[in-house]
C-alpha cells in the first residue's frame, strides 16, 4: 500500500499559526494532524503501508521534512518527500509524487481527520471517502445508483443533488492507472477553474468503466481554521478518553484540577489552576492561577492569571491576565 499526502498549501485560513508551522504539523490532542491522519488511514486500510509520500512546499524546511519522515517510520513505512513549487490544483499536487504512485494507493489531503468504523475493501477498484452533511453546497459531492456505486462527481452543487460530501481521501486499486489518467490531464492542459483537478481524472476513469464506491465515515473533522481545529481537538480527546497517549511524563500538578478529557504533555507544570475539559497542553508549558477550557496550548507556553477558552496559543507564547478567546502565534506576549 502506498499513501500520498499532498500538503503544500500555505494554510492561509490558519494564520497566524501557519506563519511558523506547516498546517498539517499543528498538534491536535498531542500529535500533529498529519500523524493522526496517517495512523487512522493505516487502521482503516488494514494492510501494510510500504511508503508514505509527502508533497510539500520547498520552503517548509529541513526540520519539517525530518518530522514527516519520522511520521512515516512510526507506521513501519518508508517516508519520502516531494515538492510542489506552484499550486496548480489537486491533480498536479498528486503528480508531484508520481514515482510513488503504484499498486494500491491512497491519496489523502492533509487538512482533515475522520472517525470510521469500517475496514476498507481493497479489492474494490476505487473508494471515495464521504460523509453525509446537512449543507453540501460548499463541497464536492457524489451521487449513487441503486447498487451503491458512484455515478456522478459534482463540485459545489448550486441545487441539491446529494448530501454525501467528498472528504478528501481516495483509494485506488491500480495506482499506475490513476497516474496515467492524471498525466493525460497535464499533457492535454485540461483544467477546471484554472487548475488541474483530480475530479476530472475520476470522471474519465468512471467513463471508462471504473467502479467507484463510497466509504462512509462516521465523523469528518476539519482542521482548516482556528475554530474548526479547536473543535477537532475536542472530538479527538473524546475519542481517546482514558488512553495512555493523553498523559505525558514528569507532570507537576499542585492545588489544581484537571477536568477530563485533556492531553497533558511532558514536563507540564500546573499550579493553582483549573484545566479542562477539552484542553491540549504541549510539553514544558507552565500554567499558574489560570482557567483553561476547550483550547489548544502548544509547547513551552507560559499562562499566568489567565482565563482562556476556545483558543489556540502558539509555541513559546506568554499570556497574563484575562483573555476569553485567543488565536495567537508563536512567541507572542499578551499582558493584560
């Protein structure tokens, strides 16, 4: 099994957090988003993953590349890095890793997490992962026939056609066939809205007889902006409630209450404070005289006499005084 992770986007909706950190490397419940995505895909596929190919921007840097290789190796897979220098669409992004597209292949865009209760049938020709949603107008959707096969792919339908939204994860039994169809788009300059789109390749494959079926997840979690990511952190903490992965080492807790579920990283110090529920605290953070609720606090943060909720606080930031709803970047200081 091959996994292709296109993640070269700049993450503008997640600024200021993506000014110093690639969006898929932002931590949710103590792990980078992309690591959780890879772990969950591996479970659902139920097969050994040989290679995980990450398509990134060249300016992400050597440290990010090293972290991504570690993510792949944690799943017993080879990690490889490919670059997308110009954003030319989803099909173009996937083809930046064309050497890795072979055999059974999963393509997963790295700004989404999911919860699924199925093991995917890898003998199907293609599986498009979907979630039923109330308002599908802002998403690509699929339409099914009576046999449950996908008959149509529609991007952001103006009128109701289907409530099965494509969540950005795709399985292909024949990666080489997918690669040839993507190459056809590039060779013939076939674009939609100025970009090379994966959905055009899917439509061509369907017209040639490829049978695509839906893989319906039970929950789809977005990490596209601050509020969505804070909510995703909440849900992931709920999924993992009581698991050892939510507790680090050498935690100091004096005269304080932790309301589960929470993630508490290594070396965290909590004094005279209330933390939780639904809080993730990165390593070596120091909290005193504070109330923290429903928030993501990254590593090496200092919170003093603060009331923080529905917030994301970047690495090394300092907050003192009352703050109700924050989205602050790394190494920022807020003194009330």
